[in-house]
């Protein structure tokens, strides 16, 4: 009788351990899925912000380069006047400033420290 009783206790202990193990595994799996989904969501957001800003930067840059080309084409003399040179420099300076602003905007909207924090 004692043998049977001990066998039952051992069986219960093993069953309890197996149950607790499976519960923990389920919980870990849920956490993993949640983390993967959260990171996937962030990745999609980063891609979107990146694509949007890249398009803006490319558009502004090509518009500026076209303005520069038009300005140079309008300048009749073979020697560029100081005024034309200053105009071109101003245009290029402005687009560079806007590019810088876009880059800062990207850094603010996609803070890498925030992303790294999710991976800890």
C-alpha cells in the first residue's frame, strides 16, 4: 500500500512539473510573439518614415539642381557673374539646410535608443 501511495505521489509531482513547464513555455512563446510583433510594427513604421523622407529629399534635391541648371543656362556670359554664383550658392545652401532638417526630423521620429530599449 505504501508503495502504491509513493508511486501516486511521484506521478502527481511529475504531472505538476510537466504542467508548470508547459504553462511557462506558453507564456514565453506569447512574450516572444508579442516582441516580434512589436518590432515588426516598428520596422514597418521606420520603413514608412524613411521612404517618405527619402522621397522628399530626392524631390527637393532634383528641383534645386534643375533651378541651378536653369539659372546657369540663363546666365549669358561665358564668365559667370558674381551675382549668378551667389544665387547658385544660396540655392544649394538652402537645399542643404532643408536636407539637414529632414535628417534631424528622421532621427527624432525614429529614435534608435528607443528601439534598442525594446531589445534589452
